């Protein structure tokens, strides 16, 4: 399984241009390392939109879903640094999703990422999950490294006391991640498997987007540091 662990926190947000430099400085100099250092967190990746909204996306892998409701994580949320409080106050259109990684196919992670947001129902979730076991096989497609399914945990997703995420009807949405070597390959895979005629049994996604990797950080990087 190319993704580390079985839990994931997905966050995305926009930021006003006037606040963007400090926002990126905070993410790069404090926030990513602070989160990855929490017990049970394994790695994190930061992305910037190629053709997507919101502009910024982060993925945090955890050993299990339960890590994202653990005392260590809740203590960090309740004791944000001053820089964190100031930066988070500027988030716009934030999405915060706690999810289980239920499908992960391929080997490794790519420099480009496709993000496909699906909205299953209780009636079709089982058949969709079965179909995605096949749809998320990279096969011999050039430029596609790995493909993954995140199933949201609604009770843990959304805003917290200090994080102004959007609470919306998509709390039970699923998110497909497509890792590739370049955006063109990722876009073609989205079109073939999720927005084109061969996408059945899936309706058109809630949204699709492509992102470029900014950087990543693993727990072992902190230990070496």
C-alpha cells in the first residue's frame, strides 16, 4: 500500500494575496513539522493548485484513523501557537476532512495529484467501493504512480474551536487521489475514469482538480533533523 498508515487528514483553503507570504512561511517553517511530530502522524504533503479550488491542499497520513481523535492530537488542537492562531484566522473556504484510506493501489507518490470528490449514498456506497477497487488500479497507464480512496468520517471532519473549516452537506463525501508524474497524465486519468463515458457507475463528481506538489515531510525526516 503506497500511502503510509490507514488514516488521513485532508485540508484545503484559499488565502488572500496580502496574507499569502506569511501563510506559506508558517506552513513551511512551523506547521507541517509540528503536525508530523504528533504521535501517530507519519508524513505530510503540501500542494498548490494547477487547476483547482481551493488553492492550497495538504495531506497528513496517520497510522490509524483513531490518531485523528487521540489525546495527543486533541491537545495540539487545543493549544495552538500564536502564529497558528493568526494564520488560521485568515483561512477562506477551508475544507477539513478526516478520512479512512480504504483503497490504495500502486507504488509510490507523484509530483502531480488529481483530486476527485464523490458523494455516495447509503444505497450505492457498497457498489461504488467495489467498482473503485478496479477503477483505482494504475495498470500500465503512463505517468500514473498510484491511486487511492479516502472515505470521510463525518463525526471527526469539519471545524474545530480554532479551525474555521466549512461545515457542509459533503461531510460523508469520498475523495479519490491520483498520484502521477505530471499533471497531463493525472488529468487524462480523471477524464477517462470519472468524467467521461466510461465512468459508470459514477455520476459526475462533485468537483475535480489537479495540484502540484510543493514539498513533503516524513517522521523520519524530523528524527534525522
